[in-house]
């Protein structure tokens, strides 16, 4: 993915019209604030038969964090909880370790955040929605 494609995808997701909408029925929720920058993400989701049936988010955050929340909600809807837990762990490990060579194919849909690996101050921006999700799945 070239820089222009990355920029376009991130901006598209950062401006998502889904921001601020929660499912009418939910049985899990979580929210967190990044104390360093003030980014705030809230997720509400409905899990049924070990699948994420519906999910919504509200992000008052920077473009990277908002885009990450949008990608997250788009990609995990309808997926098994076990699969999503694997994705969370892979993304956390991949973003945290700037020396990992190849991006894991299981989370290729998150490749637009690869450049964050070399920017330590922005890692939590991309990770915050996933940390919130991890908390909601406990």
C-alpha cells in the first residue's frame, strides 16, 4: 500500500459516519481514555453464540485512533470471539515491536497502520480501540 492509499483509507475511516452509533441491544461495553493525549473510545457490542453480532463505537480522538475504531468495528462484525482475540494479540504485538519484519497475513486489513510502528508516540492511538475491545471481551 503506497502512502497516498494509506492516507486515503485512514481519512475515510477517521471520518466514518458510524462514529457515535451504538447497537440497540448490547451485552458488553467498555471505554478508555489515553491519559497522554485525551483520546477517548467507547465500544458497545452484542455477542451471541460466541460471535460478535453487532458493534458500535464513539471516539473523541485523533484521526488515527478514530480510524482504528472504525476499521475495528467494520472488520470484527460477524466474527467469532476467539478469532477477534487472536487479532487483538497479533495487532498489539506487531505494533509494539518495530523490528517485526513482515506484517501478519491474519491482520492484513490493519496494514494501513504499519507506519505507526516507527512512531512510538502514535502507537497507542492505533491500539486504544483494540485495548477497549479486549476489555469488553473479558
